[in-house]
C-alpha cells in the first residue's frame, strides 16, 4: 500500500482513487484523497551505490488521506482497517518531486497520534547495473522510524 500511495497519480486537485486492500480477515475498499500541498520538515539519509547524503530541511509534500471501509463478508463482526498499527485518521505525506513517502501519520489505539517519519532511503538506479548478492530488487527501500 505504501508503494501504491507513493506511485498514485494524485495531485492536489485530483479526483479520489479507490482500490481494494486485504486486511487480516477481509477486504477493505480504500480511498486515496489528496488534501493539498503542505510544508513538512524532513531529516533522512539518502543512499545510492556510491554516496550517502543527509536531506534536512523543509519540503513540499502532498498530503493524502486514507479512508477505508470493510467490504461485505461472512464475518460476524467487521475488521477495522490498519496499516503499520495505525487505525484511524491515516495520512501519507509524499514528496511532491521524488514521490518518496516522507511521513505516515495516524492513531494507534491506546497510544494516540503517531508520526512515522522516513529515516533512511536506499535509491536503486535501473539500467545495466547488476545487483550484488543479497540485494533485493526494489527500486527504493525505505526504513520508517
């Protein structure tokens, strides 16, 4: 879902996009709604094959709200949608230029509001490079704290 939100062709004035997402026990209809561009403070490390760069400052990020409804099923009680432990008021902040997921925010029951911020990203450049043993084939690998 993180990749799909980052790659979605959403702009601040775009129509919402819907998709179906599997939870633990049932399907959920998830709607992605752009909620404008917001300034967001960032502090993460960007790594590629040869360099490591600290990205620190303020960037323009697209705020995308996640709205989920369980689809009808044979379950006696519906499952509440969650991602990374977040259950309510889930929003993604996506870098408007690079499409990196910079922050995911929401509520965790019993804890309250939580902001998961990008700490490190490894950029994999395509085109002719052979991957080293043990490396995965993802274009970008994010570690969220």
